[in-house]
């Protein structure tokens, strides 16, 4: 028998996630920042990391957003194919949850209605929603607020197969180097390789959701993650770009099969406030 | 690199004491403005009309705060990426007497040149440490363009607001110097 999930349940869950994700940074990110503080050699870089760590505690204690840029509400829905939704349209429920969460949580509304007319929608809707159908009768909702500063420094390239692993590495390094201080380093680097144009961009974003520092289960990909992390931290950008040896906290790579003619690669940068929270209904 | 304490309005003499890498603590009044407000200010300059705020000697903080909870002066209030203001900044420095900017991230060659020419300073505060930074903002009031929501121009009273000098009036750039110092060549 199909499991029933109501409109109201989705609204409540999404609203809760909006606040949770913006107030409480994951323990994995906090741990990575603490480890970075021990390894950073630049005095200014260490000061920055101390401020970032102090900010995490203040935000949690005061229930304030970690960053004033509480982001585009990026929502991943993993919908069990046995689930039946009642009481209204699922995407309306997600948007109502975002509206409720951002308004009641005193989170900043950062969405404008049109790329050129740019009128603030006033409630941070619409959310950017990615849906996948999975086996089972659950609904997993992940909310990942994405700030503009790091999103703006992200990039995609349609490489050709001859470029190979070296071409991919060069593009990732060049993207991080060009971004410099802008995406609020230390960053988390999400990389998608393969698929097609939009698939590799989505892979890059999904890579940011992996628990920080957990390597890819594929040894060849895990090796590339390690090599890129070392190379990125040799760039010298450092915390907030003031110089230092911690530019990235982690590199996460997701791969997918691709066309015989193509080697797409996407780099989605995330600031140190690498926010995402999930719930399963 | 030294600790400096500043209260706007800034003079040429005050700006001349600031060097890339200095830690600065600002106390007094600063303005908050970002993308949409900058666009409007420069449109007014183009039309030769007066600005809603007098920027002589003033400091603009590039910020769009999150809403204040009841009883609080402001929500979280970290810096936004300064580069988006680059198209407007040289004009503000040349025509309004603006002396300082606070944000995060690198500036264009045109802005850096204007900073030197008009004896101004560009400071960075820690991006994403927005709840921490909010603690040094004591009062906050919308003074122009309330319809812009988080992009309205606000006047903020700050106390020991922490920032680091990135671009000084001598042409130095902390981002470039810092990166060069810590880059590891294979």
C-alpha cells in the first residue's frame, strides 16, 4: 500500500530545515575548520579561522544565520516511488515551507523575480528544486541554502576527451585560482565530471552534500580528490584570501558516464559555511 | 601591520596612515549599501541630481543584513562580494568624496587606481562570520530606498568593527601579497 505524506507535513519539514541549516553548521564542517586552524601557518589566516569558529558558536547560541546571505533555497527531494502525496501539489508545499521558514526564522530574502527587472519576491521563493524518484516509500528532503558569493565563482567547461584527467585538474585549479578571495575561502570544492551539460552541473552541486572529507568510494576518483586538494592548497590563497595554506577544506568529485565526444566538468564552489540539512519523512 | 582605530569621516591624513595588512577597528557611523543602491546613486550622479546621503569622508559597508529579530538592532551582517560594486565605485570616489569601502574579495584595476588617485581605502571583513560581525553594530536605520529591502541604504552605528586593509592609498594589495607569500611552487 502506498504511504501517504500530507502537504502540511512537507511544509513543516521544509520550514524547519531552512532554520536548522542556516543556524547550525554541520559537525563535519566544524571539525574540518578546527583541523585547518591547527595546520594554517599564516597568522592572519589563523585569526580568520578563529573568527569563523567563533561565529559558528554565536550563530547556534543566538539562533542567528551563520551568514547574512541565507541563500537560494536549493531543495533536493528523493521521492520513494510508493509515496502518495495528499492535500496539494508537492512543489507548492516546498515553496510554502521556504516562505514560512525564511519569514519566521528572520532569514534574508535574496530572490528577485526576474533576472533583469530584479524585484525582491519578499519571501525567498521560489526554491530551486531537484527531484529524483527512488525505490521505497519515504521522502528525503535536503535543504542546501546557497550563497551568491561562492555560486558566482563557479564554472563549467565542455572539455574534449583528449583533455583527460590533466585537463580536468587544470580547469578546477584555474577556477579556484580565479575565484581568489571572492567565494569566502576556505572553500569546499564540488566537482562534477561527465554526464552532459546540465548533469555535470548537478553532480557538482550534489558533491557538496557529501559529509565533508569523506572520500569517493571509487579509488581513482578518491586519488584525484586528494591530489586536487593538495594542489589547491598550494595556491596560497588562504582563509578569506589573505594568504595561507588552507584554501580548501575538501574536494568532492562525482562522476557519470558521458558521450564519446564529451568531457564535461563543472566546479561548484561553496564557502566555509557549507550548509545543508536533511530529514526523511 | 598594526592595529588602527578609526572614526569616520576619514581625512586624507587618516587614510595615509593605513597600510595593506593593518587590522582596523571602526567606531562611529558607516553606511550600508550594495548592488541596487549603487546603481541608483550612480544614476543620480549621471542626471546631475543630489544623492540621498552625503558621502564626503564616509565609509560604505557592502552588506545586505538578514532581518533583525525583535529587540536586536540588526540580524547577521557580514560583507558581500565587493567586485559587483566595481562598475560604480570609481565614480563615487571621484564625485562624492567617499573615502572608504568595506567588503570582501578583490577589486578591479580601475577601482584600485581610483583608490590611489582619490586617497581612499578598501577594507575587508571576514565573509561568513556574519553573526560575529553583527555584534559590533549597535544601531541601524534605513535612510534611503526602503523599497529595496535588504539592499536599502542604512546608516549603522558601529563599535570596534573589525576589518583588514586590503588596498591602501599607496597601491598595495593584501590579496596579491598574501597569495604570493604562501603559494608553493612545485
